[in-house]
């Protein structure tokens, strides 16, 4: 297949380029040309917010006498840009994936996280007063709407809704959650471990598993929304932190503290202690209560915690991000 990847130099896009080429697919990247291009990939330089940029993409397709089999779009800013891309490209493509997020759901904050939500859960209302106050949530849901409206049934649109994304190349893109813990364990000594060891069942997806699902979905021309996270309870906070400690040399001594003690000194647990949320945190219902069985039925496979942690540590070291 010939993939057109809009962007391709950030966290998800970069891995999409790598995985697609590793599977023998052709890859063309469209971006502003500010970063290096992987060997073997084609590149078109332009700005998607400028109509001339998309015209260059179409010009290449016409020049080569070929269309693109599939598009992968990771855009998270102005939603209309998604619709414009679909509208411009739909006659030249066979499938379009928009990387969205589970944050597009509109769940009651007092909802029981043990009751998993599916793709049928209520969605964020982009037309309500002050809808744009939640910028990320608004942009992603409005981007979904723009993509489907622009496609007008002419091309299948896959709405990929991942939860927390971990794995190699995770750095500044989304707060460097796993690199934070890996570096902390590497420094060694007494280390704060939040909560009770086994009370937090994590849900996340390795970026490579996310991308591999998207590639497979393009091959099958899947359309519609798919939640993309690991099964609930597959990994606990204890397992994650102990694995981080093990792969970095085992120099840290984990000191588990009750949520109440931690919240006396922590104001933003998700940022100060990445991946951890206290039991009563409003966001916990979104992050750790998602049902991805629909995607698993279509081939989603999530690798184990140790592989994600070990490979991320190898990548952190290769980039000189060990601190």
C-alpha cells in the first residue's frame, strides 16, 4: 500500500512512518519540512493550512499517475484543517484515518470506572456554550465531525481513539510519562511510589500497537470509531514501576504512600506523578475505564508492559535523554 502521512515527524507520525515502511509499504510524508525525513520515505514540503500545500500533494499524485491507498492524520489543532484535507484528497485515496482520542467522550465525572464505556458512550458537544474552553477535547471531536462530513460517504473514515500512549519516541509530545519514571528509577535511592501498590489498574497503548492497528485497519478499509487501549487490569502501577526499576538497574527503593498523604503535597497528580490518579480524580473515569473489545475483535494486539518499558528505556538512552 501507499500511505500518505500528514506530518510524520512527531510521536505517532514518526512511528507510523517507521512501522509502515518496516511492513513493506510505500510512505509519502507531507509536512513543513522542518525535520529530517527517514531514509526510504518520500516527502512533500508544504503547509496544510495553505490550500497550495494540499495542491502540491495532488499534483504529485497526478504526476505519478497514482493515488494514495490510505492517509494517516494526527492533527490536533484547528478542526477545519481536517475537513479540508479530506475534501481535497478524497478523490485520490482509498481510506482515511484520523487519530483522535478517548477524550472525545462526555462522561459523568462520578461514573464508576469499573463500568467500562464503549464507542456508544455520549460524545462531547462541540456546540454547547463554552465548548472551546476544553481545547483538546473540542479540537479532536470537531476534527472527527469535520472528517466524516467532508468524506460524505465517498471514502471510509477511521476514527482511532487511543487512551494514554506510551513507547519509544515519547518525550515532549505528551509529557514524557514513561521517560519520567525511567529516569527517576535510574537515579536510584528512596523513590515515591504513589498510592497502594495494586489499587490502580492502568490502561494505555504502546504507540507501535496503535500504529499497527491503524495500518491493518487501512488494509481492511475499516470505518467508524475504535477505542484503542489495553485490557483493564492487565498492568498495575506496581508492575509498571517495578519494571522501570528493573530495566534501569534496580537502584531505586520504592516507597508507597497512601493517596491521602500524596494529595496533601501534590496539586496536579497526572503531571507531577505521571500515569497516577487518585481514586476520586475526575479524569480517572476516562483514562482507566475504557472498553476496546471492538478493536480487539478487529485485530488489536497490545504487547506486554516489560517490552514497552524496556524498548522505551533503550530509546531514551539512544537519544541521550538519560538524566
